[in-house]
């Protein structure tokens, strides 16, 4: 229990440190997240999520994003997901600017393994993005590679860290890179709470974000859920 308290305090100290920086880029924004997985057969799962993102801790709306996908499991180590995304983004910060509306198709390849007690996931994601802003339409494509590590520190707590690299299929290929860490609290067999922080580096700017989320995993193949 002492380890959990120390880790939690370190997370909060880190959040406060970044929140104290005065520039617009370094304000601590927040992502409020719901992520759900619903197992509907031995091989197939329904993946859902909804994110509400803010430039600041609980104000200055930035984006809402909704994702729905179908996941197929080949074995314990390899699975794939395909689905769609809809998002609305306010690209301005305390200014007036047209919103960005986007429909997106995505495909994931997920590879899992373990390094002793560390759970490792590699994710390769392709995305086809159909964007509309100020009555102008644009189609873009990108690929992401994410490395996600989870380590259980007790029966009900685990810590995680990740790195997620975005590459665009254009002349300036680099899109962004996200690096983060946090903690998961298990409330039941189906439900977890998530508290984390990540740093995003763009070509000419950077952002700091806190993550507050709910993770729901439901198995409809069991008689008693």
C-alpha cells in the first residue's frame, strides 16, 4: 500500500509541475476517457471509446472523439481491429476559428508478449482520414506505432508507460510523438480506473496532457457477467 501512495504522489507532483508553466503550449490539458471492450464470441470483440479533451484542466474545449471497431483474435499474442472514428476538433485556443470535422477509418495490428512480469503490447495502426474545415475537404493517411508496457505492483494496481509515434504519408512525414505514464486501479473483474500523464511533441510545438479514464471489459460469452 505504501508503494501505491508514493507512486500516486509522484504522479500528482508531475502534473502540478507541468501545470505551473505559464505558456499556452505547456498548460496542463485533460483527456476524459471511456474505453470499452465487449467480448461477443470466442474470437470476436466489440471495441468502443469516447474521449472528451480540453486545452486546460477542465475548461477550453479542444476535441471530442468517438471510436467503434471490431476485433478478431488469432491467438493469445496476435489480434487485429478494424473500425471507424468520428471527431470534432476546436483547433483554436481562446480565439475564433472554424471547427475541424473528421471521419476516419482505421486498422490495428496488435502483438502481445511478456518480459517476465511486464506485459508488452506493440500496436501498428493505419488510418484514412476524411477532414472538413471551413468548407474545405481533405483526405490524408498516416501510420502509428505504439509500444505499451504494463507492470502489476499489487493485486489491484498496475503502472504503465507508452510511446506512440505518428507518421504521415506526405513530404513532411513526422506527425507527432506521445510519451506517457500512469496508474490503473482495478475496481472489479470488469472495471478499471486510469490516471496518467503524457507529453506530445509536434514538429514545432508540444503539449502536456493528463488522462482520467474508465476502462470497461465485458465478456458476453459467460453466463454470469
